């Protein structure tokens, strides 16, 4: 008998000895304050909550189980406020550390039913807040908003008490309630309600000088602005939260805010700013704990989106695939942890039943001993024992039935989630296949667009090119005719020489001298080299124009080479010479020996698009200045025209596909968009500046050497 009692006692007390780090004082104080003081109870629970976060995950679970056992061992009058407070704290521990949401909700509802009879407004306010928060955590947003609004209605009554109104725990509860309503309303798509309650929460947080809560709710407001595509409103809120949490520092929140800023800037096409905050995310992730896996996965998604926005579709595809694989692995890991928690909760419940069974057996044996000592008391004790047994059997049956039902429900939920995961995996695989197919189609379409734009440019230059080719051809034709005439004259002189004999040599020589004088023989000899040089120059110029045209119109991908930038510009100027019509002067300032890493055909198209835009913009006489120079490790090409410039409202749309200010039929709006894509693909950058009435300046920065 004694040994069995010690066994039961050791099992019960062992639950408090799982970690020597938890001070026993706070647990005892917590149980003591539950008897008569709501505010002190919340204060001591807050201290226990802080202590819990000293431990690792498993230690925290063990401490939570121990605390639940301690609360279950506490005796209290049935239906008392003491009982309600015990249920309230037990619900918080079950939810926050053991993830027993169903049991937590039931305990909160039981506590609310008791408190309602006593009209304890402050405790009811706290219970309603926790009910709202727990419903939010389980995804029941409609119920979370309904209960949260009921709690918020109580603030008007509670704030009539100035002492309570200024109490820290009241303010935190009210602020957290408003935040929960805002979060659930946002998930339901009710953005107006969400913004209203976030605003109320920010007002309390500002009065408390709690910058982290101001930042958190402000960031949630920013997400709503982002969903409405009001990026100029969203980004300042994200940046404010980013800076506040960077000062704390809270590295997890800093990374979350940085990624939100990245996504907003990508939507605004501010890709350089997006890259800055993406680099910041990587920096803080390297300092964050290894268990922040979800943040690292979100970082991969943001990086893929940025590469996609830049037009680097292949890189974006592989990053997206890496993100998808990591997300599947993460979800499976989370499910494994959740299943482990469920198993732990089941073991916890089973241990409780074993302790109850041992306790019951001990009591029964004690009753048997008393029965042996006295027959009179035995008859009474037998009746009591029968009643106790009946109640205990019924209680155990109901409890076992409830536990079995919960386990079955959880098993069903796990099976449904496994099926959902398999479906998601199949869907992700299909999406990957579609992405790969789309990438190939995009690359083909991009090549077709670039080639079509080349052909369009050649079409516009047809008249000018015909004129450029016609001039050297005319030189060749005229030179050939003149050369033919001179050769005929030479043949006449040679014929007289061939007719000469020793007998008539003197007479023939006289006739030859007369013929030479008549045909200006010396001038004929001098003209022949000049005519040959003229014909050669005409043929060379024609060959140069044709070679440049063939190079410009080449279809398909070339290899990247290090080419003299001046030669590419000169070839382009040769093709568009006819468009200048002697009204536009070209001023060239080329740094000698400057090369760029590029595909020459594509760079020819880049210069062609920019120069043709400049020529078409200049009305009447004008100038185009072309400058090449080194800028650190880059080659800098500047093209400045004397045209009317670009209107301020059009500056942000210059590189957008299909944007044009030309008349219908005179422009596709693809030239500068393709130019921007070619330069970024080659690792360069292009920018434009313009003042209305003072022309436009395009600046290109290109790598000078190709990378391996």
C-alpha cells in the first residue's frame, strides 16, 4: 500500500521536475492570485509567460504539461470565480504551448459561462479577447470578428474607471483585441473594418509609446494598401516597421518587412530599390537563427519575382522551382511537428488517465482496509463506494469518449491534410511544367519580337539605304564607262603599233604621234588609275553597307564578344545616313580602343532604335552628340539630341512595351522596350533624362569584358 502511494505521488510530482530552471515561486503565486484578483493574476501569468520563453521547444512543452497538471490538482468551489480563472489560465497554456485549440476553446467558453453570472466585466473582457484570438488562430475569422467586436463594445464601460483605463494589462488587451479584429477582417476581405480597428489599435499603442505594436499594425495597414495597389501608401508603413524593428532588433520582423518592401517595389517597377531591400533581407537572414526556414523560403520567392520582373526568365524559373521544392519540404516538416504535438497531447491525456486509475485503486484498497476494521462503517462505506464508482465510471466513460472523439477528429484532419498536400504537390508539378513551357514560348516570342523590330527598322530605312547604295553604284557605272572609252583609245594606238613594219615604220610612227596628240594620250594614261580607284571605292562602300545590313538583320542568338563600340556605332550611322538628309549633324567623341561585351547585332539594334527616335524627334535642323568613355569598370555611351525632349508624365513609361507618342501606324512602341531588355540581358543599364524643350539624353553602361 505505501509503495503504491509513493509511486502515484512521484508520478504527479515528477511533472514539475522536468526542468530545474522554472522558479516554483511564480507558479505558486499564479495559483494564489487566481483566488481573488484578476489584474494580479494576469501580471503573474505574464511573468510565467516570460519564463517559458527561456526554454527550448521541448522543455516549454514539458513545463506546460506540468502547469496543466498543477492547475488540475488545484481545488476550488464549483462554479466560483476561482474556478473560472483556473479554466482561463489553463486555456491559455493549452493554446500557446500544447496547441490544443479545441480544449482551449471549450475551457474559455466554460469560464465565460461562470463569469457571466458574477458580472465581472474585466475578466469577461479578457476571456472574450482570448476567444477571439483562438478563433483567429484556427481560421474561424467570422467568429473571431464577432466575438472581438463584442469585447470592443465593453471598452466604453470599462474605461469609465480611470484606474482601469490606465492599467497596462487592460491597454494591452484592448490593443490586441483591435489587432485581432483587423487581422480577421483583412483575411475576410473587409478592408474598411480592418483599417478602422487597426487605427484604434495604433492609437492605443502610440499612447503607450509601444513602437513595436505601432509598427506591426501599421505594417498590416500597409498590406491592405498593397492589396489595393496603393503602393505609395504601403511602402512608408513597411519602411517604418522595418526601421523600428531593426533598432530593437527583431531580425524575424525586419526580414518580413524587408520582403514586403521588395514585393511593393517590384510592382512599381523600382527594381534597383527592390534589389537593395532584397540584399538587406539576405544580410539579416544570415544573422537570424537557422530555424527561420519559412523566411528563407519567402526570400527565394521574392528573388524569383525580381528576376522575372527584370526579364531574366530562365533564372526566375529555377528560383521558382527551388522555392516550390523548399515550400513542399517545409509544409511536410510542419505537418510532422503538428502530428508530434498531437501525439504528445494524446500521451499527456493517457498519462492522466493512468494516474487517475492508480489513485482510484489506492482509494479502493483503503476502503477495503476500513471495511475489515468495522462492519458498521463498512456498510455505509460500501454504499458510498458504489456511488463513487458509478460516478467515476460515468465520468471516465464520458472523458474517454471525448478523448476518442478528439483523436478521431484529429486523425481525420491529418488524413485530409495529407490528401491536400498530395494534391498541392501534383498541382505544383503541373505549374512547373506550365512554367517551363511558358518560358520556352516567351523566349521564342522575345526572339521573334526582336527580329520583327529589326525588320521594321530596315523597312523604315529602305529609301535611305537605296540612296546610299545607289551613289557608289553610280560611281562604279560612270567609272566603268569612262575606263571602257580610254581602253578603246589605247587599243587604237596599239593597233597602229601592230601594223608597223621596218618598211613603213617612219610613216606609222608619224601616224601614231598624230593619234596620241589627237586623243590626249598622256591624260588617258593618267585617268586610268583614277578611274580604277573610283570603281574600287564604290565597290568597297557598297560591300560595307551590305555587310552592315546583313549583320544588323541576323536572326538568332550570337555569341557574346568584346567588340569596339565605335565600330558598332559607325556601322549603324552608315545604315541611317540617308535619314539624316543633310539636316542633322552627328558629333562624335569616341574614346580610342574602348570595347564592350555584347552581341554585335543586338547592340546595333540598340543604337539604331535610340538614333532613329532622336532623328524622328528633331523637327528641322539639329544635332546628335554621341560620346563614349570609361566609367570605372564600365563603358559609358551617351546619346544626346537637340529635339523637343520628353514630357514629364511620360518619363516613367518610356521603356514600357507598346508605349509610343507617335501617330498611329508610325510606331509600335516596342523599340525602347526591346532596347531595355537587350541591355539588361547583357548585364548593362540604360537610363534617360530630359528637360522639355532641351532634348533628351540616353545613357548606357555596359560591361567591358565578358564573364565566364
